[in-house]
C-alpha cells in the first residue's frame, strides 16, 4: 500500500514536524487562525491553501486524503462522514435537472434509493443496465451525462470490464464514477482503467475494524475541487479528524488484511464447490475482468431448497447476523433480510435475487474455524 508516498513525508507536508510523531496527531480544532490580516486575506482570496475551517479542510483529514489519493493513483481525494455522504455529494456536484444517469444494475441498495428517492424527483433520469449492456452496446451512453458503476455489483457481485465501459464513455463524453468498496485499491485501481471518479465506503475494508463510518472520493484535482467547493461545503457531510485518524491506521494494514480475506475466501470457494446443497457461489476473483487482481472476503452463496436459511443462520457461532462488512468479524446477511430494508414489494425480483441466497463477510478469524462453523450450521439447517 501507499508505495509512492510515505506517511512521514505526507504528515510533515500537512501537519508540520508534529514533534516527530509517527502517527498523525488528531487536530481537534474547528477553525484555524492567521498570523496577520494580510495572511488571512490571502487565504480567503484563494492565494494560499491552509486550513480555515474543519467543515472543508483539516490537517488530520488531509493526511488521510493524501494517502487515499496515492493508493488509488489519483491526484486528490476528499473525505466524507459516510460512504453515502460521499456518493450523494459526488452525484449532486455533477448532475443537474434534465441530466441522464446510466447506472449499473444491482448497486448498493441505498445508492439505488438515492437515485430513485432524491435524484429522480429533482428531474434527473436514471436508467439501469446490466454489465453486458454496458460492455457491449457502444451507443448505450449516447445522451447520458454520468455513468454510475460498481464492479463487482452488490449482492450478486457481477464484475464489469471497466476498460471497455470507459472507452464507450470517453467517446460519448460521459463522466464515470465507481464505487470501489468491495475490491479496495489493493485489488482494483479504476482510475488506471480510465474511470474519472472512485469512491469508497471507508466504513468497510479501509477502516477494517467495524468502528468507523466514513467515505472518501478520489479523482483529478479539478473534480475534487468541484466536490469540495460545492457539495462538501454546502451539504457539510465532512469527515471528522478522529475518524480520519482511524482510517489512516486502517490503511496501514489494508494490504495484509486483504490478502488474509482472500486466502479465506479461496479456501471457501474450493470447498463450496464440493457441497451438494450449494447451487451457486458469487465471488469474482483475479482476472475475471481485466484489472481485478484479487478476491475479497465478501461473497454470496445460493443454496438449494434443502437448507432452511433461518435455522442455518441461527446455528452459526463465528458468523454474526448483521449488516455491513470489511471488519475482523465474520458476518452473515440473508438476502431476504437485507432487501426487506428497501421496502419495495418486489425487491427480491428487482435485484434478481433468490430467497435461498446469503451474503457472507469472511473476516480475519482462523479460516478453518470459520469453515467448521459453516459446515456444522449446514447440518443443523438441513430441512
Ligand atoms: C456500505 C456501503 C456503502 C455505504 O457506505 P456507508 O459508509 O455505510 O454510508 C456504499 N457502497 C457499498 C458497496 C457499501 O457496501
């Protein structure tokens, strides 16, 4: 991780020497004062770039943003209070009434709700397309202003060939945006495949410890400036200094954690294929699409009718029942439970999801303990 940039260099750039501290001090200050009238005026007129007010800029947050920009190979980054703050603020910085968004199908359910409940009533058209349509229809993006992507998608984890999609987007002058939370920059760097804007729910792998809700966006300086000036400052969903500190700590172990998640996922994939109760496993891996270099620990499994999902779920001991993912502890989210939140009668169908589907977050516990727990719960859950 962060091969190009070391934390010490970045910290001295944004925090000064900080008395030689090797983790970023938490600058818990709402405002930053100036030494003179002239320095104050220069800053307000945009002739210098130090922090003024923590709603828009803070040194601890800037240290995290610098590391994220480096990890995703982008020019700049901006932190947010949550993944949804990052998604909503980025979309609202670039779309206007009358615009059309092409969205990949089966995105994170709250991203879908944002499109439908907030953007559509404001006069933004949103159409949903499959990965195959995005990749193979060169004119799909005609008349579209923004393409909203996830690769892989949520729930069924369908990956997208990003280079193909961005080639179509460039021809039609379409801004592309992707939610890269699943792969993390360790396994996929979408900016290197021509995507314009990458965002993360940093609550997941980047935090890695289930103790933070946060988001981050990485893009060109120009795009980040637009988000920072417009929707970060006017909607105000800023990342807090303490959370930025936790995220910086998370980033230091991101690549070792991702490799452990991958090893456990590979062990599950190998063994699941031998189980008669398993109809399908949705878990994209290295080279399923160009640019994807690893398999994360978030996958879904479709059982046949021989497993009673509630009994199976209740029998698990290591896997806890809960939303979210990306932390130490393994979790299970049965699809029927997860989609109940959307509140649409046909949401199982809309998302193309079988009632026999469960999503697993394979955490960092011993892989053999997780497997033993999983198979023993399968025995209990047999009808
Ligand atoms: C959790 C999640 C989000 C939303 O992030 P929050 O930090 O919970 O607001 C967005 N996209 C994906 C893929 C997620 O899993």
